[in-house]
């Protein structure tokens, strides 16, 4: 059994809860842990302090590449008491299914980018699985009919990548507001030429997809003095949100309205059947003249051809793109040749430790909660895709 106290901070836990530091202590010491300092206070199923916490074993399959060093906290590290790593593989053929059926695994950790088919097969072959955790925030690479129709709980690594993506979003806004391409041209030509720049203060940031990443971007935008409007399925969830001025629904009219109001349009929506091609010709036609378009969610959420056409027409000032319909971005894509497009290779959340931290979140935070029978963090609705 485990409780978490303030004396030590696993990186994954500190990212989710930056104001609190945590440590792993044995249950015998848990009586001395202040209630507000423990993860248990976040659970709706906490046991009374003087009663023993129920324990169940976690028998884990890792659907991952064995050579992926970012999974070392799970593959090579010390796991919580009651947790056992039964097998590692990237395809069904890598596993001894008969042996696993005898062992009764109840947890699947997923990090392999081609996991959709093998995960669906494993769920059918191993009915004892109760919980699937993905190392990424997006789950579009694992969604399948088998997953949607199963009764397993699905969680993700939401929150592990938000802060650095928010920094990228504000950099992208400043890139165009201060006209950094002009500065670089002038430096190369040794030209001393002053020009007016734009303030972000008072400008409007429109956020399409107000989840964890979108809200992190809105939080930084507020520091800059920006107005924030958002698009989300349930606008009432933003009532009282200090980082959101206005929240609209997810219908086409609301999207068009957001496009008309926004100086900077930020897409952080997940890829689902509903969001595929969401930002298309109609949305771009409604965009404010000289608006800047930023996509750090998923490439196929945007109709790339419609975006290119809009950028070439001069209607929009430019775009900063970290994700694309096809990745790597094909060399014949016109996006490479457009001077008003900032291209990054889907790496603006790629810190030196970001994937290690995502695995640590599974091992140090959610896995102990599963063993104690507590509510897991970062639940995902597989039918909605987020």
C-alpha cells in the first residue's frame, strides 16, 4: 500500500499538481501523512484513515517497443507493491496468449504508435483486462470498435504535454505580432529598419478544443492580456473559468463566429470522427482578415488544402503548424514554400524527458490508485475520443 506525502516530487506528479510535492511512503507511515497532502484526497472512494485500504494486484501488459527507453520506469524500474509486468510486445505475435490467459492480466499500458489493431485483438483474447492506459494525450491511434464496445476503463497522459505546447502557442502569436521573419531578413541583409509591431494585449485568442492543452494556452494568453473565446461541446463547463471570457458550442455557426472574432485561432482539438475536417472552407471564409492560424492538436482536424488556399490568397496573415494531415510533411507540400507559414515537425512538446514523465505518471500516480481501488485520473470517453 502507498500514500503520497509532500517530501518528494516525482516529475509526473509535479506536472499535474505543480503546487504540491509528493513522495512515496509505505502504508505503515501513512497515518502521519496530512490528509490534504495525499493523493487520496483527490479520490471519491477514499477509505477512512483508520481502516485498511483494499488492495488488488495489477498484472500489466506493455503494448510497446522494447527499445523505447522512455518506458524504463515501467520496464526496468521498481513498481509499486502488488504490480507485476507480465509481458512486453508491439504485436499480438510477440505475446504468449495462452500463458497470459492463465495469468489473467488486468492492465494494458500502450505506447506503440501502431497499437490500434493489436490492442483490439488483445481485448478480445484477454477478457480479464479492466484498464487501458495510453502514454499520449490523444487516443486516436488506439480507438477501434473493439475498444469502444469493451467495458474497460481508458485513461491517458493528459496534462503531461500542455505547458510546453502553451509556450509554443504564445511564441507563434509573437512570431507574427512582432514580424520575426522581417527581423531575420533585416539581420541577414545588415539592414537597420524600424517598423511598427503589434501587441498581444487586447487581441483575441480563439481556442478550438478547450481541453487541458487549450486551457493551458488560455492561461498564458491571459498573462499577456488577451481576450479568450473558446469552442467546446459543453460551454457551461466554462462558467466561472478565469481563463475563458466566452465559450461557444461546437456547431458550425459557433465555429464561424469564433473565426470572425479571433485575431489568433488556436486548434487544440483531438482527432475524432466528429472533428475530422472540422476547420474547412466555410470556417476559413469567416476568418478575420490578417488572422493567424495555429494548429497544435491533430493535422486532420484541418482541411489542409483549404488552409493553403486561404494562406495563398493573403486573407490570413499566416500560420504556425506543428501537426499535419500527413507526417512527415511531404516534400512536395506547398506549405514548405509559403513564407507566411512556420513549420515545426510535430515536436513542440518534445522535451528531453517528456515521454519518461508520461510513463512515470502511469507508474507513480495512476497505478497505485488502481491497486488501492481508487478512482483513476484522466478518464477518456472512448466514444467521444477524449
